[in-house]
């Protein structure tokens, strides 16, 4: 129900939606999505209030996991932080 839905679907394994709170050995990803053409993974990190630059490190850690463990055949891995507010440190990061 966001603009991501036009281009991405929640990630599935064996026909089952598993991309919400996707479990990894680096922590649970809030949302793991894959583009409709299957060429790109999208890691979405949700923050309830203000997002800081620490969220960027968390997002990059999750993206690294997806790149190493899930992406194949040149699939891109991108990320997005969704938050109500951000701070100047995050903007600089």
C-alpha cells in the first residue's frame, strides 16, 4: 500500500511470504522486498520516530547479508529508511 508496491513485492520463499521481519544472523529485517522483475532486492528499515545515522549502519549491515546470502546472478541490493523524521547526521551520512 505504498509506492514501493508498484515496483516491488514482499519477498517469498517456496510461495510463502517471509519478507516481513525476515530473520537473519544480523537481526530481523523489517521488510525484504524484491522487484517484480526479480532483478533487485530492496531492504526497507522502518523507524517509528526520528531516524539517526545509526539506522544507516543497520541498513547497510542488512543489505550486506542479502547481497551475500540471497542475491544471485547480478541482482542488485538497495535499501531505504522510512521514518517520520530524520536528523542532520543521517542526512550527512
